[in-house]
């Protein structure tokens, strides 16, 4: 089974802090994704990466950056956390292509105070 | 993404089959239909996907109409642990793997 592991289940940070959310997948998948999920807004794509050192903006990249130095690891960075970034953050990976499902981690619930 | 339409909510009795419908009338010839579910406070879980033929795995069956404009996810013997939000998704053709999640169907399995 594919395993996507997010480093923290719950995280509390202060406004202005730099925050790192880590995600690791163990299936040698090409593609990795970061979503955030908020009540009433569903899942929204922040960034994705289809190869090491490659990244593309999703629908809501503002206030975020990403890093993919190794194939198995995809990091989401909040350069200066704000209260409106309080959310559930979900990482996913896939092999790529139309016939390739996404596999999600269990999420990190981030609270910015 | 091809637009999908699902009912907002459904109930099912425990032990009975749950049939979750999805309309995707603008689907293109090489686009797959994917189903995911999300149990409260967990990440979405992949269930099944298909292109033209019906598919079955250990979790569910997927029935796709011949014209591919709609599909039905079948949980053959629903349990209380199947209570979740179920999403029917048709990814964009260029497929970077990007998925757009709609509001899905909230399935409530009742004892």
C-alpha cells in the first residue's frame, strides 16, 4: 500500500512565524501535491510538483512556497504565518498520468494564533 | 475538469448496498472517473476509478453507463464505518494529477 506521511498531525504557530510542513511518500511517485481544506470551501490546490526541483502553482499559492529536493519529500513553507492560514493541510502523491489515483496523507491541522 | 454532479446527501441502512450516483455529462473520451471518500478529520481515501468498463475491487464496484455520462459507486454491504463524504471526480485532460474536489455526497449509514 502507498503510504503518504505528514510529519505533524496538529501544529500551533504564532503569527509571523516561518512554518514548515513536511510530507514523505514511499512509492517512488513522480507527482506530489499540497492542498488545504476549509469548511464550505472544499479542497483547494496550493502547489504541486511533477519532478524533483520542479514546482507549479495551484489555485491559491499566495503566502506559500514549496521545496522538493528529493523525490520522496515535498515540503510546504509558510514564510510568515497569518491567521487566515489556519486550516487542514493535505499532502498527496501519484505516479502521474490519467490512469493514476492520488494517495493522501492524514493531514496536518495548523492553527495560527 | 469535466463537471460532476452528485446529490448532497444520502442515507443507507447498515448491511444494505449503498448506491451513490454521479453525473458527468461533459466527460471526454479519455477521461477517467475517480471516486474518493473522506471520513471526518482524515485525508481523502482513494476508492476506485474507471474509464469505460465496470470495475470492482475490495472496497466497491463502479458502474459506468455506456455513454459515459454517469456512473454509480456501489458499496455492497455498507457498515457504519462507511459513513463519509464521497467525491466523484473527473480529472483534467492534461493531467498533472490535479484534482478538483466538489462538495460530494455525504453518506450516512444508519444502524
